[in-house]
């Protein structure tokens, strides 16, 4: 009887440990995809300025790729679709492992979608960024099913996993910070930087 209880407890603990490891991997993969998406999105107007100096330095006024469905649906459709399109393309390019893991052990990859929210953010505070730059925020969410813990009574069937990234584009300052307009006299390069 004691052996049965001990074995049940060990199986339950092992299932929770395996699930926690899988969720950590999913969160890291989603974070990598969100980071890449935010860094890509800031190169497009309106996250990037449409002035000739910024365009000559690499900003893109147009995105030649048609906007994907997630950029045309609420809440993303209230903003310019160009940065969202760039972000969505990066998410799709970098989320293969996350998509397969978000589906859980019994579903094909992509059955449980990764939800994306992409929009301009508020100007940041702090020493890395001087205001007058517009960050772009990408948030990814997945409701991943439990792999083994679902055998335990009272455990929710899914775990919500989130990842968020914010990036900004600006002129490289003398101390490594990002500067907004006007462009400094020494003509530094335009750089993208993750803010969170």
C-alpha cells in the first residue's frame, strides 16, 4: 500500500517536472520568435521614421509582402500593417519548435495556434534610449496542453505561455544608447535594439 502511494506520488511529481521542462522550452522558443519579430518590425514605417534621412539609412516605407491574416484581424488591424507583416513573417520563420510543442503530444503542429499581438509601443524611459523613438511591441501567446500532468485530477488541461518583446530603432549614440531625431552631427548608423 505504501509502495503504491509512493509510486503514485513519484509519477505525479515526474509528470509535473517533465511538463515544466516542456513549458520552459516553449517559452524560450516563443521569446526568440518575439525578439526576432520586434527587431524586424522596427525597420518599417511607422515604427521607423519616414523622413528621408531614416529611409536612406535603411527604413522601409513599404512592405512588399501582403499582410497576413493576423495583421488584418483585431487588435492588430488598428495599426499600420507593414511592421505587423514583418513581425508576423519573423514569427512564422522562428516558431516551428514552439508550434510543435504548443500542440502537445497528440496533435499535429499548428493545431493550437500561437496568438500574436503587434503594435507600436510607448516611448521608453531609461538611459539606453533617448525619447523621440517609437518602439514596436510583439506579444505571443500559446495555450499549450499538459504532456503528462493531465493524468492528475484537478489539473487544468492547458497552460498559457506568453512571450513579449519590445524593440526600437534609432541613431547609435556615443555611449551605445539609441538617439531619436535629429541625427547627430557625426552621422552614426541606424541601429535596432531590444528594450525588454
